[in-house]
C-alpha cells in the first residue's frame, strides 16, 4: 500500500492526472486515494472557519439515531475506514485516528431487552462489545438502566488530517490555496485547464459550496446547520458517550466536544438556542458539572434520500462529483473516495444508490429554465 515518492512522480510542471476542487473530507480522502493508486492530483481548497469538515467532531459511530439502528452498509464501511485512516496516518506521518468504544446509556428497559436479544445476530454482533442491564459508569453518566458498549467507533481529528493532506501535497506544489472560480475553468477534448494547470478530469468536492457553482448547483443538496460546544468537565476518556448528544474528548486540549444540533433553514452563526439545546441534552446524560468554553458552527451537505452523490456530470464526461456526505463525512468519505477512484481507474460500476444519475432529471429540468 506504499505511496509514490513525491519528488519523482510529476514530470511536467503544470500537469497532473486529476484536478480536485474542495479539500474537505471528500476531497482530501480522494487525493489520498488517487496518490495511493499512483495518480497525481491538484487539490484546490480555501477552507473557511466554518467548513463542515473542520467544525465536525470527527465521530464515527456504527449505531445512530433515536432508534439505535446500524447505519447504512456499516459492516463494510467501518472496518474499511479504520484501515484507510491508518494508512493515511503513515503516509502523512501524523496521528489523527482514535478508535474508542462508544457507550450509549439505555433510555428504557426495552432497549436493553432488544439489544440483548439481537446481539448474537451476525449483522449486529461484530459491533457490540457489551450490553449492560444496570448502571456501569454511574460516576460519569446517568445510566441507571445500563447501556450499550459499541465497537468500531472512534473519532478522527479532522483538522489534523486536512492540514496534513494540504501540507503533504504542498511539498511538490500540488496543493493550491485559492478561491476556485468556475468561470476560469476551461474544458476541452484533451482535458481541463485552470489558471495554467491542466488535468484529464475535474472532480468537484465542494460540500455545500457546490450550490454556488453552475456545474453542480442543480444537485439536491440541503444545507443542514450544526453547532457544537467545547466543554470543560472531568470524566473517563476511555470511551465516547452518546445519548441525545455525543461527548468526545479532544486529546489536544483536553476539552470535550459536545454536539450536534440539526438546523434546517437556519441563519449562519452560533446561537443561544443552539447552546441551550446542547447543554439541556448534556444535563440529561452527564453526571458531572461542566462549563462551556467554546461554540462553533458549520453547514453539512445533506441529500433528501440520505445517500452520497457520486458520479459524472450528465453532459460532460470530464466533470465528476463527490458530495452529499451529510452528517457522516468521516465514515463515508474513505469508502466513497475509494469507489470513485476504482471506477475512474478500472471501470468498476458505481453503486446505484449513490450514483448521481438518480438525479439527472433535476439537471435537465434546470437547463430548461435557464
Ligand atoms: C457541527 C457539525 C458536526 C459534525 N460532526 C460530524 C461527526 O462527528 N462525524 C461525521 O462523520 N460528520 C460530522 N459532520 C458532517 C461532516 O462535517 C460532513 O459530512 C463533511 O465534512 C462533508 O465534507 P465535504 O468535504 O463534502 O464538505 P466540506 O467539509 O464543506 O468541504 C468542502 C471544502 O471545499 C472548499 N470549497 C468550497 N468551494 C470552494 C471554492 N470556490 N474555492 C476553494 N475552496 C472551496 C470549502 O472551503 C471546504 O474546505 C458534522 C458537521 C457539522 C456542521
């Protein structure tokens, strides 16, 4: 799985195999995967303070939602993501992957009964470390009814990962810290050109920024604002806690991240309501006192059918898209990047449920109204 040495790969200055626009989780994982497969890239990114990938707590959690269901394709995606980020850590010579068990206190006795009876099912058992019927970490959290301890969870320090990728690509000039302007992209029979740099193909990974780009503004992306807190508290950091909110300790500063809100049609910025919502949920989970230290926000790129958006532009085979990672960029980005790279390099078929072809009718409708 070795990566090519940076200094020898690129013969012609100004020319790379792929031009990636957007260096959040989608674009960064794509760049890592192309390089792992021996391909060269340009990566254009101008991250804002509120870029989703940088605000994200970085959690990956195989069991989510009020009903505590296994997430989509968990059996394939979760082992894969840990392997992907572990290889990326070696490549970038940085630590950003932190596998940790996730503890989910039960709300009702029925939840224990349900998990206890299902834990031997082949689809579930790999993810369950234990199901407790009585309080197990009562000094830290309110878990009178016991709780579920999950495997294959953890978090990625997304800022460390993204900075690592941009620094690594900067070594040979492949990272371009600039604001991408779609009107300066030219596309011809031989490839794409942007400000003197050329490549065979452009791949847009702009998150919610896709709505500002005429090549991708037809995508059914729904902005979903999220707010997170950083709090100071004292509890065991041997696990992540999750019920209503998640609580994960940032190893760098020792504070705990708490999140996240889910706000449709929301104004930019942090709000008192956001903080109160998170603190309220935290009080129902946490046994210990806490003090809020920081509050931040970002916008997730979600899709109505809750599946990523991957594939080729309806009318231009040199323009590709990786987007729609919604609330789960950390777990979905490696998996989707790997599928897209496989498809582009070897022609394997893209899974139908993520292929943007399912929304082509929106594109053609948008063209009629132009
Ligand atoms: C509060 C919050 C908490 C979250 N917590 C988690 C979590 O714990 N776990 C999880 O899996 N997911 C979490 N998410 C969701 C996760 O952040 C997203 O799924 C993921 O970051 C989407 O990645 P992306 O690369 O598609 O988009 P983005 O992160 O938005 O990245 C797009 C990049 O493209 C750049 N860009 C766009 N347009 C241009 C342009 N014209 N020129 C140059 N650069 C451009 C942007 O600046 C940005 O850097 C959270 C999101 C929020 C908001």
